[in-house]
C-alpha cells in the first residue's frame, strides 16, 4: 500500500501534518506513535516467546 511513497511523498505528508496539527502538537503525536509501536513490539515479542515455550 505505502510501498510507492518516496521522499517527495513523505515530505508532502509531513507538511500537511504540520499544517493540520501545528508545530506544538506534532512532537507529542510522534512520541505517542513511538510509544504505541514500542508497546506493540514488546507484546508481540512476549507472545512469540510464550508460543515457543509451549512447544
């Protein structure tokens, strides 16, 4: 789906996000997305470890 987004596309997305959310809200949103991804990876890792232990 997003495999064809290049550098110009990413810049356009960032500019649109900056216009919509403003410079103060953007770092907070980035931090929230990062925390969510970190928690998702941690949960996935725990599930795969549990599955491997049961084998």
